[in-house]
């Protein structure tokens, strides 16, 4: 694994002082008293989704739509990546680049899947490398460590930020149970994966520790081979004075033979399956830790404090092409020159949330007050090299980006009656961005403050149906790479949107359902270079998005269950500017999923169908995909496709299970996305696996 030799450390700042004080506070609070209770301590973390009643899954405190995917359903899908799970959730569109989703490419509710306007968390902690400084797609959590996926849309996402226009995706990681679980699977493209989960608690039951580790290798579809290692360790303890402390450490590395380049049109149509950039390499590694502290101050007051730090490096070595030779050959022809785009990202943050269950204005109320301090810093090193010495060369550019941000929010859930609750809230995000050219010492700065009010409600129509809705202001920052391009403040506003939602969720007999209608009205949307380089330095103007989501689950006969959902986004378009009236890229009108699950004693069979409607590759809405080796981001109309997966699990004994799958059962050939060429969706593949616990 190559690392960035120019990575630098944080300079002293107000944030560093705040983190040090908070850490000292946690250490003082963590006394050695014995716990009063003897239950197993779970890893404490920032709670994203709250359920009102354990038996009534439709009753959430959230004033927006909520989608939860539990561990048993994750395992049923037998995913290789988090996005294998996300694409089955209503409202979520995936633009995959290879089967393990090394980088995150998803959009929610008509927002482009090639941009980041939705917040990605792990255990309530931001995990995308750069929220304010840019390049926030370079790390994607591994599904092997995840036990629950939460997607939160609507006004409830105001509790988090920035970039919650589409919503919030939170990956809850596993807290290993007592014992050891070994897993292994193998499949097409010479894929091999082994994993271990091990945990233990003390005799009193008030402390635990555990580890989840995975190693995987594959030649990869289209020879986009990878080697991945992922290790996560957790520990937690309860104290007799109503306190909990949790620590999570993680390390991840992945070496992938992939690039931004895809197939040229002729080869795609001819069914080619070779790697279009066989010598390009994408190398990432990440180390991180979280410290969580929960203090039950009284029966009505709880204080949660979270400290987090992460360091991500991404080295990306890409060979230059000979355009004329590529056009003549009908495929990319590479020269002996290459560039290393090597970037590192460091983040430190501290966040506290105080929850009070106390009357307000004479009403039963739950109030939450939060404060977050965060510092991000990155180094962007560009190296020119030759094939003869492909990991060393001349420094052609060296930029350092940083951002300091402060966010505060308050919201109260007021119970106006035993059926109606209203939740007003206010969030303020303030940040300063800085870009420094380390070769010339040229410096540029910009700053911005956003005031984000919102209000939501829930109303119990019946014991089995809940109405919810809300309106809130959301924003996504113009990141350093866009706002300070050319070391000049581009005077770009944050992306601002007023979002509306109304929905109903509930149960009807044995069926579960949810229906939601939404509107996102952008006063300003900044389109990044990944969609269209010509727009990356400007406020693209107003855009409008509206649609509906539907989900339904129903037992059909003994052992057979239907799960289905659909998303309809008839409008996702520019209202002003050069592309007025045109649809946003990677925003299909239709997304749909249908699953049939059959359980018979120890056997579990699933047939899953996923449909994605046609979509445009860029905001100009050109239809024809280039036939030659065009430079820059490709456009074109990407056809709709439908893929079907057949999945099975069998519980051999209480401690031993086996699984098997056929993914893309019909061997559908389809375009998953465009960049510099055509990304091809994975062909039919087979997998077998086993789990054993002792």
C-alpha cells in the first residue's frame, strides 16, 4: 500500500483544545465503580433513528420517511458492498463503477448519483473523507462490518449535517456477541473472502470487547482485481454512576486495478469484458477511532459526547492516452506517461447532544440540543512519472485544503395530544475554507454561514397508521475544489434547498406499507465537475425535484412473502440557466424493487428484481454516447435495465449455515454509468458461502 509522504499534522486550533478538554472530561468521568446491573453492555453511539414502540415498527419519532435494513435481511442479500443493500431501498439510485463499490456513488430522490448531496455516517460519525474540503467519495464503509442500514429522509435529517438535502445514510456496525463466528465465501472472478467476528464480556456483564475482520481478494469483473483488508475493534464499559464509555478502532486498505475509464462504444456493443485501463491502480487506506460517552444525568436528562478522528489516503496512478491511436484501435491506447493523483485526508471532530425529557410550554416534550466542532485537512499531490518508474517522479502540483466548521442545533418534540406531535428545529452551520498552494505559497479563503430552520409532525391516524410530514431548509457546501478553484474565491453560495414531505406508514392486517410524496426546491445548485466541467465554477441556478415513494410487504402463503418498493420522480430538472428544462444527470424517473422470499424450516430462498429507468449521463441531456475516445465526462442516454438475483441460505445446524447465490441471473448486459467511457454492470456471477459459530 502506497501512502502519501507529504501528509501533515493539524496545527493547534480551537478544535484541538476542545477535543482535549472533552477527552479529559471523559477520562475523569470513567470511574472504576462496579455496575449496578449485570446486563451486557452494547457499544454506545449517536442514535440516528428512534422507534416509539418495539412491537410497532411503523411508529417512529422521525418526521420523515425511514428505511431500516436489519442484519438478517443484509445477510439474505449476500452483498459484496453497502450499495448492494442501498439500491433495494426506495428513493436511492446507484451509479456503480465496479462490484464492490470502492467509492460511494448514490443519489437520493432525483439528486444525481454522481454527486454528494446526502450525508453518509457510520455509527453517527461522518465517514466520507471531505465534507467541506471536497472529494468525499473516496471511502465507502465495508458491508462486512455492518449490522443495520438506516436511511432517513425529510425534516428529521436536520439533526445532522452538512449535505443532508437528499437525506442521511447511517451504517450501524456490528457489536460482536460472545463467542467466535467464522465465515467464508468464494465465487466468480476468483473471488475469495474470509472473516472473523469474536467477542466477550466480563463476568459482571458490564464490559465487553470484540473484533470484526475481513480479508478478500478477487480478479474482479472485467479484470478489475482487488485485495481488501478491513479490521474493526470495539470495547465498552458501564459505570455505576449511570455512565457508558465505548471505543471503536478501525483500519481498512484496498488495492484495486480500476480507473475512471470505461469501454468505448464499439467494444461495449460487441460484448467486450476486458479491463479498459489495465495498468491504472486505485489504492486507499484508512485508520480511524471513535470515542463515545453516554451519561444519564437524571431520569429526564442524557448527555452524549462523541470524539472522532480519521486519516484516509488515496493514491491513484493513471496512464495518459494517445487519442488518435485510441480512435484508430477502437479502444484506449496508453502512452508511457502517467500521473499519480495522491491525496490524504485528516479529520477530527467533537460532538455533544443533550436530551431533556421535560415539559415545555405546558406540553410533554423531548428537547435535544447539539454542538459539533470539526476540522478537516487534505493534501493533494500530483506526480508526473513514466512507465519505467511508475511510483516516483516529479511533483507537478501540491495543494493543501482545510476547513474549520461549527454547527449547533436545537429541536423539541412537543406532544400536542396523545396522537399529534410537532417537532420544530433550527440548525446553524458556519464554516471557513482555505486552499494553499505549497509550491507558490499562494493562499485563498472563503467562509459561509447557513441558518436552517425546519418543522415536522407525526399524527397517529389509528393504532396501526401514522401520518408524518415536514418542511425544512437543507444545504450542501460548495467544497474547496469548487469554491476556491484557481486559488480564487469563486463566490459560490452553498447549495440551498427547501424540502417538503408528507407520508403515511403503517400496518394493515399482516401487511406493512409506507407512501411518501416529496418536493425539493433548490434556489441554487452547484454542479460539480463530475457532472459537467463547464458548470463546476458557477452557481447552476434553480432546480426542482418532486416525486413519490412506495413500499409494501405482505405474506402471501405459508412461508412466502412479497416485499416491493418503487420510486417515481417525474421532475428533476434545471429551472434556470443554460440547461433550463433539462433533467439532472443520473436521476431516473423510475426505480423499482420486487422480492419474493420463501422460508421452509431451515431453508430460505429469495428472488430479487431490481429495475432502474433510463437516465442521462450529463446535464446537457445529449442522447448519443460518443463513439470515439472523447475526453472529459461523457454524456448520453443510459438505457433502462432490470436484473434478477437468486439467493439461498440453509441452516444446517444451530451453529452452522451455508449460502449460495446467482446474481444477474439472466446475464443482462447493461450500462451502469459513464465517465471517460462506459461502465458495464457485472455479468452473471455465482457465490457460495458458509458461517460457523462456536
